[in-house]
């Protein structure tokens, strides 16, 4: 079977990422659940539909778009699948400690 | 002159602080300006009206309330003045690295 064609969806470059947008993107329980799943998942990313969430498919898509446009995740299509990857290198370079502080939050 | 009577406005205890609320509170340019001013100001706090902001007094009050209710700042009245203090100890204890990552953000 040939490898599925891959397309990376539009996202801000590292220089275009803004702290206000990153904080807004992270400041939501559903989006935090997604980010936690990505942080503990494989580095190649996880299929966006694979994370259990108590929301509709369109709401899930909305949350993923906010994360992608803020620069928190990269999303690529592989055939009909959408794969998300946490932009840990970019976030750690711009805001050292931020992501670890968020991911380690006890509440 | 007798010391002005002090009253601390209601705020969540450390155990009641929630990461989503903190991130939402920090994810706004006006509130980030306030937090940066508090982080670099004296430890006893600064008068809330002293930080230059391009907003009306009622909008300033609104932003201060969001920061206080999220657990990011303590506010106390001293006579007719309102003094704000960053809850750095609480935030650093709950989310090590978060505040430094935000305050050091290049953009």
C-alpha cells in the first residue's frame, strides 16, 4: 500500500506565535484534555478522533482549530485521517516552563 | 495619621485555584500588562490605578476582578485605595514554571 498523501494544515510560524493566544487556547478544559493526551502520546502524533471527549465532532474540530491557529499543535492530514502533534519544541523555546507548569497542574 | 483600615477582597484559596481559570485570566493583553507591572513592582503591591492602561476605569475594574477571582492576584482596600499583589507563591507552588514562562515571553 502506498503511503497516504500528507498535508500540513496552516499554522503560525514560531515567530508568529503570541503568548495571549497560547494562554487562551490552553485555558479550556476540553482543549487541555487534548493537549494532555498529545503530551503523553507518541511523538509522531495521534489521530484527532482517538481522544475520548464529551463533545460533538464539530466541537472537537473547533477546539483543534483554536489550538492549531494559536501555535499549540500541528495538524496534518494522512488520507482521510487527521493527525495532531504538540508543538512542544516551539512552546518550550518561546516560553520555557509554561507547558510543564500547565501539564503538571494538580488542579 | 492612623493607618487606613485594610480589607482583603474575596479570593480563592490555593486549593481552589484552577489551571483553566488561571490561563483564561492570563490570556488577555490588558491583564498581562497588569500582571507584568505587578511582577516587577514592590512586593507590598501597587495601587490598581497606577498602571497605565488604554481602558476605562470600569474595564480596568473588570480585568482586576477576573485576575482576583482566578487566584492570580490578591486585592485589598486601604481606605479609598485598592492595592493589588501578584500571588506568585501560590502560582509557583501549583504550577512551577508557568508564571516565569509567561512573564519572559518574547511575544
